[in-house]
C-alpha cells in the first residue's frame, strides 16, 4: 500500500467523516415504486349496461348456409339494404307456421 492510500484510509476512518458520509451520501433511499402494469387496450367496444341480445353459435349444413346467403343477397338487391343472415332468420322465426313442420325434423 502506498503512502497516499494509507493517508486516504486514515482520513475516511474518522468518526466525523463516517457520520457525514452516512447521513449525506449513503442514506437509504425509499424503495422505488413499481410502475403500474398497463393493460393492453382492447379493440372491443365497452358493453352497454343492458343488452337485449346474445351471441350464439349454431351449426348449419353448407348447402343451407349457401341458400341463406343467396336469399340475403336477393333481398339486398331488391332494396333491403340492411338485410343479414341474422335478420332473415329472425324474420323466418316470426313467420314460421309450426303446424306445417313435419314430424321428422
């Protein structure tokens, strides 16, 4: 150890210097606050409080879907601009005659 290193050690061993270093430079800092976790922004619109419909899943044969789509296309071409599969199915439900439904269904 060189002469200057010993002098430096002696300087920092004093109680007054240790106290100044402890109180001024080495104060324990408050723990850093963790940043809040940011949620991914959803592309979905917030749901209204009351919804008067439900999303369901039904299975249909490809031929039946093709027929449904063709009827929707025909209705749109004839002026029913907002016609959709759902709208046509709802209309059919309102106008079906259950007495004509064969027992085999």
